[in-house]
C-alpha cells in the first residue's frame, strides 16, 4: 500500500522546550487519531528511565524528550493523553501505558492496540507476540529495523539522542497508521468491533493491575522452601538406601557415609535400575508410567520428584522477581493469552501457584497490606452458560436456572451419583473429571 511518509527519511520534530511542545500539541489536538509510542532504558517502569514520548499523525511524528520536559507537571500534555475524544494507536499498549502512568502521571484513554487487534483477528491462534516488525512486514511489506532499540538502554540524562534514534522513534508511530487502517477494515468486516473495543478498554485495567502488583511474605515463603528441601533430601536418602542392595559397588566417603548409588536425575541410570534390576520393563521414566507401579522404590522416586518440582518451580526463582523499588511482585497478565481467549500470566506465573497443602501452603504467603483485604470474584460457570444458551440443551439450562453447580451436576450424571449441595466436597475427583468433558464440547 502507498505510505504517507518516507521510511528512509520520516518527518519528525524533536521537542525539548515547552513552547515547542505547546505548538506541537496545537497541531495534534486537531487530529482524531494519533499514534503513540515511548522509548525507555528498560522494560520495568519502576527501574527504568523514560526517554521519549512519540505522538504522531499519519505523516509526521512529534518526539517529546521526557528528560528535558517536565511532563509530570505539563497539564496540557497529560490532558491530551487522557482525552477520550482522540483515538490513540499503540502497539503493545499496556507497556507504554505503564511507563506513561509512572513517569508522566497520565492514564491514556481511548486506546487501540495493533498487537491485540491482530490476536483478535487470528482468533487467538499463534499469539506468541505479534511484534511491530512482523505486522509491518505483513501489512506494508516493509522491513522494520529494530536493532536501534538496543542503543537506548545505555542512555542517560546527559546523552544526546542521535539522528538514527530519532528516525527510529518517529517511524514507530508513523507505521502504526497503515497497520491500523487495514486491521480496522478486517475487524469491521468480521463483526469484531465490539470485541475489540472491550479488549482495548481492558488494557488500562490490566496495566493498573501490573503496576499495583501483589505483596508476598518472603520469610514465610523461604520457610516453606526449607521444609520442602528437607523432605526432598530425606526421600533422596531413602531412595539411595532402598536401591543399594541391587548394586555391588557401594562406595563410602572419607566420613564413613555411603555415596549415592545412582544419579536420581539420570534417565539412563534410572532405566537400568527399573528394567535390569527391578525388571519392570518400562519404556521411560515418565510419571504417568511410574504411577502404574506399586513398587516402593518407584513411589520414593515419584515423591522425590514431586518435591523437586515444587522447589525448582516455586523456589528462589519466584523471589528473584520481587521488584527492588516496590518490594512487590509485578507479574505480566496477557490479554487473550491463550487460544481460548483466557488470560495467561508470566514473570512470574501466579496462575500456577499450587493450592495450599499442609506441607506447601504457598498461597498463604500472598497477604494484603495492613488495613486492606484480598477479595476474590469469579463468574459462575461462565463458559458453560454460553454453551447452554447456544446449544439450547434443556437439562443444562434447567440446571443453571435452578442454581446447580453445572460441573457437579454433569459428574452426577456421568457416575450415577445423586446430586447434592455438597457434591463438590464429597466427590471432588468426579467433578474434576467432569470439567474437561464440558469444556471439551466447546
């Protein structure tokens, strides 16, 4: 498609003074749609420095130097970003939103996100991360060079922004327009406008969630880790003692202790143990296969692995994510993070924290600050209600209208067990089996 700018020499204005900024805003305030992007020294808004805020039309970009301008006290600039009358195109807008909120003190409204739009248009498939480079290639055929991005990481308040960096920054707003124009046509033709509006509006809420983060009791977490580590080590010792009779070359160290007979994490050595010593004829040492055997040595290994998995997944690696400024965890919540449209979470993945058990009460480490409370809210069987509506299934509709727990009701039919209000507590395994059946029908 024909571009309204020259990719090799994009039109831009570099702004370092308030009078320049006011003149730029005079022009930008006349636009109905603008592109917005930022450049910073890093990914974390709490530990990085905001360098530039680029706001552009389809043929010119205005680059505001956040180091030279007092943007936090620049009321007109903040009001522009928060104006509901002007549509702001972002790419991965949540990232820019967080930096602008922290460093400018503004909460941009009326957002359009080219990354989320692409996810919507592809029904969540292949989400990964639709980079601006990828979308530029798809919608314009142009190769967008992103290597200049790395040069911003070492920039300080005294560093001069060079021409290459300015061109790069300008292009990041200008290129949003041809992507936006073509995506919007597709969104409208697929009747996805309301869906897109909902997702774009949610960006602000998700950004605020990430900025707020959550407190974790670090001491309590470490105490749990110590306990789990002790249990793992005991099981490892019991395993080594249990298999020692099957090996003739038992070695003793200088202190009179038996050395490990085999490496418990070695697939080859475990296969030799199970097949040549215990004659279990296993094709692998995967947990699903080991679960089929009642051999005590196998049970010891499975229990050991359970503790090892907890320690590796939820040990110091999670505590290393505590922000040095806020002393809280700030996970990333990804809208449309799965092919089914649900959220995903990472860095760290708080959706994966195991349910509390007597030995590993992980969730008790997430506590509200003094004077605050944690509140949980959830739609009741949201997907199943949609399924009932679309399918017209009389039994499902009646069960939901009668206030029954639909997964428990499904389980009662599957296993021929009478439904009761305490079904979930009495037959948790039945209910858990029934859930994939319902979701699988979708």
